[in-house]
C-alpha cells in the first residue's frame, strides 16, 4: 500500500509544473505558483491545489481584516498577558504593558512577523479574537479562497491552512492596500514604545527586501516545523506584476532562491538547478500530505 502511494506521489511530482515556458522549471518548494496579478492568469503552478499549513503568511489576512475594520491606525494598543496567552507565550521582545499605535503593530507584524503584534491586533478588534478569526474566514470566502481556514491571527497554529492558488488570490487583493504595500516591504524599522518608553529595531524577514535587492508591492515569509519555509510576494517581472507563492521549501534560503528561479524562468525560460536533497525532501513531504488528505477523505 505504501509503495503504491509513493508511486502516485512520484508521478505527481514528476508531472507537476509549467503552464508557460519550456516546462523545465525546478523549485525547492513542495507547492508553488506564479500568477499575473492583474489578469489572474496562471503562469506556473506546482501542486497549487494542495492544502498545507501556511504559518505566518496568515498575517497578510490579519492585516486586511484590520484595515477593513476602519479602526484608527493611530490608536495606541497596550500589550497584555492575554496577548501572550494567544501565542502560547511564544518569545517576543515586546514588554507586556507597553503601548504602540495600531499602524506600528501592523508594520512589525508584516515586515518582521512579530507574533505578539498580530495577537494584540486580534484581541483589540470588536468582539475580540473570536470575532477577528471569524472575519478572517469571511474575508477568505469573499475572495474565493475555498480551501482556506484560519484559526488564529499570527499563524503559529498549523491549523491555518490554504492552497497556493488561494494564497495567490489573497496576495493580489492585499497588494491593493497601500498600507500593506508599505508595511510589508519596509526593509528596516525602529518602533518607539511607550509606558515604558523604549525602542526596538526590526528587519524585514525577506532578505531580498532587507538588503533592497528587489522591489515588491507585497512580501511575507512564514515558518513552522510542519509548514516548512514559505514565502509570498508580488513583484514586477518584465512589464507585469506577478504574484509568487512558495510553500514548504527546503532550507532557510530556498524560498528566496525559488523566487529568483521563477523570475529568471519567466524572463528567459531557464531557471537553474535544484539540489537532489531538495528533490528528496519534496517527495517525502508530498507523501505525507497525500496520506493526510486520504485519511481526511475517509472520515
């Protein structure tokens, strides 16, 4: 039974790939997609309908829900123990009791993936965290993200799941928000806290933006053990805006490498090579995803 499932996964692995170009694009990500942001035309896809954990890519939806609410970005938000509980006391340099304007919370949540900021945004939403998560799922439905589910605002839960195709829709919509464009692509930033007064320096988790190697309308990274390394971007390739989605990539720098491979492939038809270890990683992870989905379908 296992050998049969492995054969199926191997065939899926070998057959997945290009919609345009020479079909030889190789990536280190289990699932990936490139889409024209304006027309929605798929330029490349690889297991784009596979439901997977999305880690901190969740925060893009968090930002849209906050901005849609019309809450003041200048209002000061106080960090509380409730916020720490929301992220299971995950490490943060932010001091409980200190304050920061809502817009600054959005910025550090997007550019530097600050989990406590994402939790505080949800807890300071009308109706609290439960209503915030409901709004996230309502927004996903509005955008046609049919295979997406959110359970928290930070992405620390592996139960936040989506497909690359759904995430492409989310990114294209989020890139139309000027605040998300600005905050998610900020290279470095110093946040000024009150009560007590102190400063914290933040850097963008995407090295392409941190070192200003690329320009982008939107960027967000994500990582969990179960989700692997993830990256979404909207950037200009040639004369069009392209949404890129890379999920569960092998190695810390692999999502950035895959973004470069997609860009190079769209421009020239060649992408370069991917290490054999990354190919083996993808086969093993695909087998796991397929087994989980088969189990779920039998319930």
